[in-house]
C-alpha cells in the first residue's frame, strides 16, 4: 500500500462535483447511527479548498461536495461537533476555528434543518473553553443552541462489534438528533500523535474516558464504528504542529489555510497526516479503523477535488 503522502503530487482529474452524499439516505428513526449510510466505497472523495477566508473556504468546500442535502432534511435536528476543549483563542489552533463553525451552521440551516445543536465534553473548564474559543458566540450568532456538556444528559450505549470499548456513555443529543456533523481541527496530540476527526468524536462521550487511554486506538475505533457521522468537515486552516492538544505557543502553529470535506472520516484523517509530515500508518487509530474496513487510507482509492479561492 502506498503511503497517503504520495497523494499530494497526484494529478487531479476532472470529476463531477455533485453527490458526495448522494448515497446517503436519511429517514431512519432517531438514535440509529449511520455506519451503513456513511460506509466508504471505491469512489471516496476528498474536497479540499484553500483560501485565507476561512468562512468562505468552508462554504466552498461544502458546496463542492454537493451541499448537505444528503445529510440534512427539512425539519431535522442536527448535532454539530467541533473541537472546543481548551481555553485558547482561535489563533492557537487548539480548537476548531469559529468561522468554520459559523459556516457549517449556516449551511446546515440552508439545507433545511429545524435546529442545530453544538456540544463538546471539554478537557478544560467548559465555560471558559466555550467562550475563549469563540465557538459559543459563533454558534449562537448563527442560530445554533450551544449546550454545556452535563453528565446528567448522558446515556449508556452498548457497542456490539467492539473489541475493547463494549459500553460507554454518550450525550443524549447523539441519540435524539437526526445526524451528527463532525467538525474537527487538525492538531498534534501527546497521546495519539495527532487529533483529527476520529479522535474529535471522543468529545461526545461522558465520564470514564480516561479508561480508554490504555487501549486508545482500539477504543477510538470501537466508538467510531458506533457513531460514524455521515460527513466530516475538517478545519486545517491552521494546524498545531507541537505540544498538542492544548498548545499555547504561536510558534507551534502553522497556517495552511485549508478546509477538507469528506463522507469518509478515515480518508480525511489519512490525508491530514501528510500535513504533519506523517503517514496514516503512523497513527494507531487510523490504522485500526482502516483494518476494520471503516474507511480508506489508500490514495489510489480516493478522488481529490481541489480548489483555491
């Protein structure tokens, strides 16, 4: 298998831009996750938009992917999951950029959603992280309900296919909303080397997450197999190269001005490793997910659609 880093020099052929999510068919009962709907295929696509306008680049990437009509139906309740775990301003790269969140919420409402929710089980004090990250204000200004994570709002789940994480707790909105949209930031991490889309979903779990650390890659793959959002919108506008996940030094931040959209979170993460000079095989949870057939890491099976604004 060739390493994903070779994709950066692949020629991008002309492709039909419609239908990233054309194969997604919502309408199942609430509480049913989207493993089948978001399953990878040989036509996996990554939509990559570069631009200094973070809001504009995010909207453009979603539009290139055909919009969110395949995920959001009129009247849906949608959970948007950014990374907002740390008491850091946007320029430090520890959290999803608020302009990305604003653009995503705007596009979800444009697709017909009735209500958008935002929640994260933060690492640092929640109110400070929600505020200083800029995400609370961004979400509310766009019409989303920004919810503080409360353990009383979690529900226990069983993961039938799990190898390690047989059960855990998860925020009730994951079970009550019609879809989850994953909006991670790309950054380094002291335990998993990188925190990308799969790792970001850990912020939906409740108490006891520290127990995952002993078998973090398998636990993340178990959790991803259950939750698996139908679309990932990755903030790589700036990446935290060192001292993640919290950062705190602007010298550790590199501006790459990039937004990545895909229905395959594993493929999204695999490509993102190349931004850090790594390969998918360097990241345990990416390898674990790929080995289980939860996504694609082979660039030969991915179509890249790139644009600069």
